[in-house]
């Protein structure tokens, strides 16, 4: 697979010492490469419905209140997730996935 971003990064580093590109641009390209590498290392996020969240709680013997503490949400939110009124997303979904994969001990 051709890696155009890495090629661009190499060219930017070659051009910078000669004034062909600004330091800000080099830093921006470097940051984009780091971001892509991070995304490649992070595990994929798995969507979780109410049944999966209930099963997660059961697997680790967690009450709704305990799960709420782990994901920094309210008990009402956990209840709505489990009833299918709302779906977890963003950081909460990342925490739920981590909790599912590694268990609650990861947060202690």
C-alpha cells in the first residue's frame, strides 16, 4: 500500500532546512501522521445496545449505580441505555468497550 502521507512527511522534512516549507506546516504534517498511527493502534469501537450493557453488568456483577460511576454518567442514563431509549456514544462508548475487554480492575 502506498503511504502518501508518510511520503509527504519525508518531503516536508527534506524541504524545511532549505526554507521550502514552514515549521508550522512540518509540525502539522507530523501531527497528522501521529494521529493516523494512533488510530491504527486503537481497538475498534463496538456499538453496544441495552442487552449488551445489561450483559456487561451481569458479567462483572455491577449494579447500574456502579456502572454509572465507571463511565461517569448518571444511573438514569444507564437505565435509558438498557431500555433502548438512548445509545452510548463517544467517550462513554470507549469506556464501555474498555470495561468489556479488560474488566473493571483496569480503572482501579
